[in-house]
């Protein structure tokens, strides 16, 4: 008597057919089977490796990125973020509040791990860039100087091209003096990065500082960071001549150290998902509050979010669940639509939506899985889709029914 093998678990209650269980095995073609060339293979068992922390492992709470942090594994156990190195050394990094799902992504230079928990965003580094803070306590005057590394800047109420500015002590770059101390600090920040109007805001020949860059700015403070990673940045000199301005130290400091700090998000938005593509970090905002589809991006080498660095999914107002990076594209799966974006290389609009590639089935939140250059997901009707060059349903009616029942149960709470 020949008994056919079941290819998968099957249950179809609406047809009142008997269930076929497939326990701890998976179906695969088998050319050594001379009758029907199929076989059921035993699923490999799991073996305990390590115990990390004392809390439950959060959804999304296990992450590792080839090339970053020497292949270390990061684990969120309860409210604790742990690092597990290849030699199995476990290091407690800090706290990730809440019980919600987390999302993590890493950059290779500088080594940074971004952790989102829905309420906020944090960044960890094990080889921090050196930083320094210039603080203003009052008015800034004409002729006052600031030194950053080997480059000198001087505020002026006259022409920014007077003499022959070279960025040296005797011939500093000239920076326009603002009407307030806050304006003057902002103009200095522009000069450091050469990001404003040459010949008007600073000397025409001025070039961006090669030793330091602006990290963040307020009305009274300017925080800069070294461009060189690690302890090398600790030798970048920071001096000033102003009566109402002062650096926190004679050089940048903190380079090479370990830190785990909060990232300021515009409007105090929560961040629910992060992804890394083309040296940018994509940060999906907590949905609702008229911000469905919105995402920010963090510039290469930075760890802060500029308030104007954002875009939004365009085709539908449905909420976006997460960001999923697939090759040189990133997906924004939503409740009723999915959009695919790509790095454009344009400074004004670094990301654009890919035209002509649609998958308008929506997704069940938390079911998007990337496998190589394809995506597997479950739509709002319980169907499992394989999405590569073309979307294709890969689930059976029985599997889809079981997913629909689970979706309905989740909606009913």
C-alpha cells in the first residue's frame, strides 16, 4: 500500500475536512526517492547557547550586522541592552525602556548602533567621536576669534573678504557677525561646514573644516565633533578670544570612549523602526497624529536628526509599520499599501519613491521578512506573498484561513 506524503500542515475548517499535521519536518524534492522524488526531512533541533539578561527577549530584540562591532550580537532583554562578543563576553550597555518591540540597525563608520523602541531613539558606540561645546553667555563682538583644529575663524561687521583670509592665525576666515549671539553662533556653524553663502556669510575662499564638523546647535551652544574616529580626535584644538564665549576644554574630548545616548527627535516624535542604506539611517516615526507614512533620515557620519530631513509615503494615508531594506531599496509596508523608495543621489531630495512597482495588498504588521533580495509577507487577508520581480502568493487556502483567524483575533483584542 502506498501512502502519499503530506507537503505541509493543512486544516480547512470551512470545508470540514480532516486536518493533516506535519510535525517537526519539512517537505523537499528528493531525487534519491525513485518513486515520487519527494521526502520529508527532519527539522534540526535547537541547542541552548547563552542566557542574556533576566527579562524576556523583546520582539526585534536580537541583532547583528556583518562588518560592524566585530560581528557582536546585541540583545534587548527586558529593559536591558546587552552586547555579546564572539568570545561570548557579555556586556551590559544600558536601558531601553518599555515592553514594546524594538528595532535596531548599525553603521560601519563610525560604529554606531541605533535602537528604537517606539517612544524614542538611542545610539550606542564603542569608539566615540571626540566632541566639544562652545557656549555663549552674552553678546559676541567684532574681531573675536575661534580656533578649531588648525583653522581660525573671526567674526566681522565689515566685509568677509577684507585682506586675504586663509584660515590661519594671522589671516583667519572671516564670518559675518549676526545681529544676536544666536545668529553669530549659527553663522559660525555654517562656516565650519561651508554650508551657507560664500562671500556674504563668510570668506569667499573658505572651505569646510577637515578636522571637525557641526554636531548640533542651539541659541547658546555649538557642539562639534571630530571627523577622525576614536582617540585621534582628542587632539583637535579648541580655543577662543571672546569675552562671552567659552569652549568646554582646550581640545575636543571623549574620543574612543563608549557611549549610549538619546537622539533628539523633532517634535518629540517616537521612532518605531530604523534601517541603514547608502550610509543613511532611515527612522520611521510613530504613526498617527497626522504623521502617517513619515520618516526621517540621519545624514552619513551623523547621529542627530535634522528637523527638515524627512519625507512621507505618498500614495495613501495608511500608517506605515516599519522600514525594510532590500538591496539598494527600502520598503515602507503599510496597512493597505506598500511603497518602495531608493537613494536618489540628490542633495535636496536624497530619497525618491520608485515608480511603476506596486504591491497594493497591504501587510499584517510585523510579518515582513527579507530573504536575500526578496520579501515574504502576509497581507491583510492572510495570504502569504513572495515579492521579488513580481508578487506571488505562496500560501495554500488552509494556511491563509489560519492567518485570517489570527488577524481577526488580534483585531478583536
